[in-house]
């Protein structure tokens, strides 16, 4: 009788594709510190030869890392031309989150939860260290929301600017980038929801009042109040615009 | 005398590259809801014809969106083969942050600030809703850090698992994904710092004690204490491992 050993079934071997090998090679050099911001990559032809892959594979890898803000290609033939290691995480993060929010890979509730956590922290940090430039940007955004001829679209632009200015003023680059990317990813869903709202005049007035109150707390250096107001504002607006429940605020 | 008008200088027109046009076309359909998770893209040849770009351009666009976890390619020729809209943001976010942290596009201080904000929120949310599965994962991680033969590497694995389990237990998918991505992006820098630390036996004992205390607060449902302990732990460890200042904790 043959032994009935539980041999694992043969699984297909995952073939790494050429561009993935190139990405890995570039990532390894970045993670080890051998490639730093501003450094140039070798020309495409040279990389293809060294890594023994097609030039198409190298180009695909470069496109992927460009889209992540890790590489930047400067077209042309002069000394300034070529592909360089870059420091452009902001736009890449915003595009990434915008797509995954649109695909509901993150729900509006999830995004609202994350916004509350990040914007509470941004508002309280901003209250502790508001500088003149951020203050001016916030006031400009508030004034633009007050314009009598503001449309839902121009209001939404200024509203986004206000929240981004608070994030910038927090002084923490990664928190600010995340806050800004999440708020930017929500720009179109918020505009669509505003367009569906029948009571926009009342809602926009509430939003303006809430924004002014958040600004006043930040400007007065009241970190705790700025955080509470930011949370209350996001929760209330999410409930009106997206019909989300507004749980009683919890101490954090 | 000719009028000296301040005409703006001619700027080079930015040519959108073929793959960027394809990305835009796919993104537009995702943002409008016409493409949803699970939907198949038309075959590469067909897309190239419809969009009037080369097949290489289509392939580059697909690679970019694959790397963002927005598309997934299933090789082969059967009915299951093709390129599909996907829901894979986690790994993409982790890789993205890991690269930008390695490039110092976000400093260790920035990352520590963001970790504190997110992990305070995760710890307090986990304390309010701990389930058996997350509890078991946390206990397993704690036990693995206690193993007498734990190396810095295996300790770091279990340490990462502990923080990820708290993030998962918070029940907010985006916050959890961000927390997990940031903690994962810090895995190698933390390991390298641990390798440089001469007083590792003492430090690992402090880390184990802090982790147990955080777990006890979560398990006891004490949200506020869990948040305070998580913040204190991250601040103290960052000061030992990276020499960061440990400012007096501030009310949030």
C-alpha cells in the first residue's frame, strides 16, 4: 500500500516580470541609500544592458516610479536631460487616494474617520504655531467662501484651501501630506454631495460659521478647542452631505 | 516708439506623453464610476486602437496603475486572464511610503509625528472594540517578543505585528492602512537603529514592558490610557533609537 503522504500540491512559480525586476533594483538602491534625491539614473540603454532586460522593461519601471513621485524624467538631450531621483510625494499620494476612494476601496466613513484623526491633530498643532503666511492663506480662503457670488464649485475650492492651509501650518510634513491628500481626494465627492443638497444656502452658511470658529480658535492659540471644533465640523458636514451617523464625540 | 508691453514669455507647451493620456482615460472612468472593482479592461490591442496610442503606451499605463493597486493583471489566455480593476491599496501604500521615507522626503521626525497621531487613535479605537481575533494576534506578537532566543530581527517582526494588529483592531480601514504602511515603512530604519544600539537587552526589555502595558489598557477597554501609553512608547523609543527630542506630551 503506498503511503498517503500529504504532499503539498505543485503551485505555479510566479515569474517576476522584467519591469518588476528593474523596480526592485532601483528600490534596493534607494533603500540602501546608494541612490538619493537629485541623483541621475544611467541612460535607459545602459540600464537595459546592465540588468539584462529589454529597454521597454526599463521604461515601464521608470513610468511606475515617476507616478509615485520617486523619479522625474527631464526630456531632451542636453546635460539637464535624463531621469532623476525626485522628492514629489504629494501629488502621487493625492492621486492614489483619490482613485481608491472613487473605487470605494476606502468608504466615505473610513475616510471621514481618518480625516477626523488627522485634522484634529493638524488644527491643534496649527494653534500652537500659526505663522503669518498660513494665517493669510486661511483668511483668504474664508473671505472667498463669503463672496456673495460664490458657487458650490468656487466654495469647494476655497473650503479645500482652508483645510489644506491648516494641514500645512501644522509643521509635520507627513501628517500634512496625508491630510491634504485625503481632503483633496474628497474634493469631488464633497462637490457632488453639495450639488445634491437642496438646502445649500443654509448649509454653506453653517460651513462658513464653523470655519470661522475653527480659525478663531487656531488664531487664539487654543489647541484643544481648535481640535474639538475641527472634529465637530467634519462630523456634522459628513452627516449632512453623506448621511453618515454622528456619534457622540469621544475623548481621545 | 514701440509700446513696451509686459507680454508673458513663450513657455514650452507640455506634451502629455502617451501613457499619461491612457492613465487619464482610465482614471476618468474610475472617478465617474464607469469602471468599478472587478471590471475588466478591454484587451491591450483594442485600447491602443480606441485611444490612438501605441500598445507600449497602454502597457506602461497598466504597469503604473498596477503598482498603485488599482489594476491587477492575470496572465494567460483563458477566460480568467486579462487586466481587472482591483482593490489592493495596502501594499502599494506601504511601498510608496517606504521609498519616500528612505529618500528622506519625509524625515524620521515627520514620520514619528504622524505615527503618534494615528496610533493614538488606533489604540483608543481598539480599546473600545477589541475582538478575539485581534486580541489573539496581539498576544502572539507579545509572546514572540518574549522568546529568550529572539533576535533583533525576529523581535522587530513581532513588534511590527503588534502595532499592525492594533491598527487592524481599530475598525477604520483607511487609518489602519495608513498606520500599517507607516509602521511597515519604518521597519528597516527601526531594525538598523536597533542594530546600532549597544544597550539592546535593556531597550528590548523596556519595549516589551511598554507593549504589555498598551495591550493591558486596550484589553481593559481604557481608551484614554491606551492612547497615552501608545504615544509615550513611540516618543521614548524614537528618542532612544533615533535621538529625537521627546517634548512634554500635550493634550489633544
